């Protein structure tokens, strides 16, 4: 990476490419970041603005600046001109732009900080004398902060590409601070808020469903994991001992972690709980290891660490696959599998370039949807995406069997069926009327929490009624067929 201050004509060329659609904005921003890595925070300020920005020049400001620079009266000017283009052409003393991006950026701040358009005109005159009209055009346009092709995701994707970090993790971090502040943390190598800490509940979003005919992730090989039990996160250190949480961040009691505790370092692990097995708790993945940057490792490196440090009796089996034909062959009938990208890094959001879900189950069981639950999900913030479902209990009653997720296309549909409620993490909102849904069950069990399931809502069942809802006593039996 070149550490010198880059000539502004290169940044103006980046604007031309992005605004004219020659290259995707994320690629353009990445190339600019690599040209001037020490100035990435300033480049972010130049390319991107959020909806809260109030420092900008209006068309009225630019017209007044134009009149100060030309000594024209309003009635002498062309009617409805492209004021940005007219301003950029006022001085033509340079064949090429001589100012650096650093100089241009500082003059932009001076212009935006000024309260008088006469002062702004003087500063713009300095810029025009040092730049070619084709380049000064883009600087003046950015002063208006309008028609911007650089979106939030473009900037974060470019930043992630420069520093080898997942975009989703940076998206999660940007929920808590500005994108410029995120960049400054990344450049300084500071720890990000988006990395979970041991002892604090972790939400495990369900991966998106995959229906393609080729391997996902544009990969030549993938890792197949057949889902057989309840997915949990296991937190371990000297202070808390070992604590397990379900995918919604609710603590799970009475799970024996003695065997795993003897061979795992302090940190957070993804485990699968299958009570019917001789070894009911098996390690699936690593989220963090205290004293190591495990969250920066690829999936294959994390798996290698698990294989090297944990007894094979306590490790969840996976298989390497090279095409979807192999995945379909190895997937159990009416089963659910996760397809992992071996080269992906953790986002803590189950991003589609990290893991996807594939299922051979075509129809769901009918449950009654009782309520929605507000949850704080990584990279999305506070959303209504937990759904309390109930099975039929006896002749005319219902028994709640857990909080599950819904397919992405279902979330908005279900939210419209809820009553008004306060958006507070963990709070419930009831359904406006009896609502029945199809649920693809991934796991069911009975413990101190009662009967509970993990699964996903795949569709509405508007014609269903009480008699169609699966009886509570059949829930565990149904899962026995899916494993």
C-alpha cells in the first residue's frame, strides 16, 4: 500500500467510475482505500454520508458562491444552469490537478464550517486554481452531499476487503458507532464490539435456506453438517464456570458439560445437544477463545483446532462435499443440514457467505402462533423475529413449545398480524387473531423447560384450525422421524 498523500485526480476518477456505473461502488471505494490507507477515515467522510448529516451546501448556497466568483447579477446568469458544472469551469489555469486529496479534504472542511458564502467563494477559488474542471466538479458535487452511489454496505465491504474482515461483522459494529469510528478501530487493531464476550448471551441466527443447483459460496468444496439435536452456545471461563444458552440467548440449565470442560480453553463454543446419544454434547464450532484471535480464523482452521484438542467422541461429525448431488445424497430424508464455507471467517450473524441451510423436508407441521418476541439480533438491531408457537394440548387447549424463527420472507407477514406493542428486547406482542403456521421442526426435547422445539416457520396456514395443530405428545415423535 502506498502511504503518500494521493493526488485528488485519482479520487475524482473514482467518483466518475462509481457515479457513471463503470465499476461497483464497493470496488471503487476499495481501490481508493488502497491508494491512501492512512486517509481511509477521511475518504469515508468524502464518499459517504448518513441520513443524520446536516453539513452541506444547498443549491442556493452554490448560486450565491457563483455570483461572488463571477460578479454577475442573478438576471445575467443562465436560467436553471447545472450550477456544479458551471462552478467547476470557472478557472481553467491547470492542465492537470495539482492538489492532493489531503489538501482538498481540508478545504472541504473549511467550506462546510464557514457561515458566509463570500468566504466559501474565496476557498473554492483556491481549489479551482489547483484542479482541472473535470476533477473539481466532483469535489463541488460532494459538498452538496446529493446523488451518492456509495452506500453503507459498499464502504464496509471495501473496508473489510482491505483488512480481511467479514462485512457482516463490520455492519454489526457500525450499529454502535459511526462508520468512520469503525474504520479507525480497524486501522488501530482495536477490539470490536461485534465480537461476543464470554458470559454474555449470544443470539444464533438461523442460516438462510439454500435452493441452488451449484455449491454455495462459489466454492469448489464445502463442509456438510447434518443437524440432529439442539444447537446451543457454551460459555466457559474461571469466573462463570460453564454456562449454556439456547439460540435466543436464554440460559439452559442442567446440561452436563464436565467432559467438554476438561479439554476446552476458556471461550465460547457452538455445541449440539442430543440427549439420546451416549455423548450428548458435541462441539460444532468455535466463536471465541480467550487469549487467541479464533474469530479471525477460517472455518477450516477452527475445525482443525477442535480436532486437535477435543476427543473425537465429543466432536460433531462433518463431511467434505464437492457438489449439490453429494449434499442431497448425504442429507437424511425429511432432514436438515448446514452447508459451511471452509474458507469463511466468523460474522456471528450466519451470513450467506459463511453458512446456509438445506432441507429435504417439503411440508411442515401445523402449530398455533401465539405471539411475537422482540429480540436484538446482530447486524439488524431490535427486530420482531422471535415467534412463540404452541401445540394442541388435550381437546381445546394449547401448550407453548418454544420461540422459533421464521423464513425471511415470512417475517414482515407475521409482524403485520401482531397487535401494537412496545419495542423492548424480550417483550411479547400478541397476535390480532388466531394464527396458524407451518413449522419445519429441527429438534424437540423434554427437560426442565418442558417440551421445546427448534425450527423455522415456513408459511401461513390460513385454513387450519385447532384440529389441524400437532398434538403436544407427538412433537418428540415427529422429530424422531427427521433425524
